[in-house]
C-alpha cells in the first residue's frame, strides 16, 4: 500500500514539474498582405474595398475610418523597391469613395470624397427641413475635399420633391446663417 501511494505521488510530482516548462515562441510579424482581395492595383493607383462593421460606418467619417483601418507605413514598406513619389489609394464602399494622396514617406497630402444617398448629419437635416417644409428628399450627394486630414470644402446636393414639383438644393454645412442655395 505504501508503495502504491508513493508511486502515485512520484507520478503526480513528475507530471506537474514537466507541465511547468516554459515554451518560448518566435516573434510574430504582421504587415500588409499584397494578395489581400480587398486591395487591387491599377498601375500606380490602388483601390481598397472597405469592409464596414455596420451600414454607414465609412461614410459617417471616411478620413477617421481610413486612419483606423489602413496602415500606410506597412503599405509603403511592401512597395519599397519600386520608387514611388506618391501613393494614391482609393477606399470604396457601395455608397461612395474616398481618394487619399500620400507623399513618398506616408504623409497624407490631400483627400477627395464623394458619397451618394447617405444619412445626413442632424444639423443638416434640420436646416433642410426648416427651409423646405412639405418637401421630401429623394436623393443626396456629399462631396468634400481638403489638405491632409482636414476638410476644406464640403457640399451637400439634395434633390427634393413635392408632388410633381422638383427642386435641387446645395448646402454648405460650414457656412453660418443662411447657407441654403436652391435651384428650382
């Protein structure tokens, strides 16, 4: 009986001592994968198909989405031997696109974005409603451009209908006061 207990104790100690060994893992490297199906290449232009977690995530703030989901430094490292002076990357979604122009070291130089039929910001919705009571928005377009990650120009073009009447309205959300211009 003593032999059986002693044998079980010896087996348990041996098993637990071997389980305490430390296994050192090799360093994992993460980088841009050129064969990723989300990125396609046409000459010196690159197109990135955006995968949104929810509808409108990209169009809500395209520049912030780009910064959060795209690493330009890894992208440049992948194409390092090809001597590019700049990189033009277009991010596309079903609602529109953002074109970003980077210099050779990865600084964002300028952006241009255009989206169709997006959810308008609350202040824009209010301004359209107050200026056009009884009208229904049928289409909208958002166009913006700027230098770096700052938007310098932006414009909403909104198509409205009231029965058989149609109206197109241009709205600059940066202008204060009466920023509504309409064309009947």
